[in-house]
C-alpha cells in the first residue's frame, strides 16, 4: 500500500468537509487533481473509501478508519513541527479549539489576546452546542475543549478555570425584577424558557430543580441564549441562562436577573482534553494563557 502524506491530508480534508471540491480548496489543488488523487488512494487501499448517495458523501467503514489514521498522523506531525519551532524559539502552527456556544461571550477575547502574543499562529475555533463539542472531544478532533459540564464517562485532563453562574431572568418591567428575594415556589405558575436538553445550562438547571422537587412549566426549549433573552424580553416567560450571556451585567436589552432562592447555581467553565493526550506546545501555551488571564481578573 503506497499512500503519501499529502494524500492522507487530502483524504482527511475530504472526511472533514464532506466534499471533493471543498477538500481541493483546503489542499489548494484543482478539483480534477483532488478526484484523481482520491481515486489513487482508493486503488492503493483496494477497497471503497466513500460513496455518494444523492449529492451527499458518506465514508465507508474502511474510509472512517483511514480518516482516523490520517488524523492521528497529521496531529503527530503538527506536534513535531511545533516542537521543532519551540526549540527554535518560534511560535507558529495551528491551534484547534472547540467551545460550547455560551463560551462565545468570552473566548474570542482570550483567543485574540493570545494571537497578539503569537501572531504567526492560525486558530480554528469551533462554536457548537454541548453535544457537538462532546462528539468532537470523543473523536479527538481538536487540541482543547471549553465547556461547563464535561462528560463523566470519559477519562479527561480537566481544569476548572472560571465560575459560570446560572441565573434566572425576567422582563425588566416584571415586578419580580424589583424583589430582593423570590422563593422558588412562586415561579410554579410561571412559564419557563430553557436551553435545549443536553446543554450545560439545562443540565445544571434540571439537576437543581430535581433536588428541590420543583417542576418548571417549560414553555419553550431554545438552542441559543440570544433566543431565550429575546423571548423573555417579549414576555413569553422567565428564562434560565449563564450570567455570561448577559455579559456579566445584572440587566441587558429588556431582561434582568431576578433574585430567586437557590440561584445563581454554582457552575464552572472547564478546559478539557482526553487524558493521556500529549498537548502540543501551542495547546500548552494557550491553556496557560487562559489560566493566567482569568487569574488576573480575580
């Protein structure tokens, strides 16, 4: 079997983009060249690596195994290049970070300050819901992952680096916004607007409600904090969000945090990666940068 490293990179691009034309763009070659190279790879392996159903590309079982192999080879080579660069006193390469959607309120600032210190690096930032980030973590697609509720069924390198208080919000005009303390039972008649099941915020809220034997009347389940804030401001109910979704403020754009007994819920942001994974010099540097920047805010 004779497959070059560049061909492995091309096949990995195909697996990650799901398109021959997109893979060609990633590798800076023409589509006919990419198609020819992919055909050569399939012939070298001797088994079909992917198939087209309608207009969608699917990897075969062998294709998935090859993609995993190509990814491992690419990560190992990237780490070698970064080690060489570090030995030379340089800092170039590519950093891959996947974060849950609520982290978008603070992660761009942390990444931006890191890039200012290391202008020669490239950063790939994936912003997804928790399920999407957990799947990327399971597939080991990135260097580091930021989330508030790491999966308990995985052996992880895990460091909590910042509080993530979960709060209840209501329209600013709501009388509850002017109360100093609101017992939880007073919300029994209110409609709730919550994040989708599986999100870190929803998991924290559900755990608390179960512990208090409280059943919220859930009117809407939404996939973004912005949608929850707009719905609450529109009078559709009270919401449960991370305080980071309000940029750390007590009120914002027609909604206010209300002082409900038991809230804010204690939660934290975690920086995680598969246990046993050797972090690249860039990943280590970024992890240290995050921890240092957050410690300065305390």
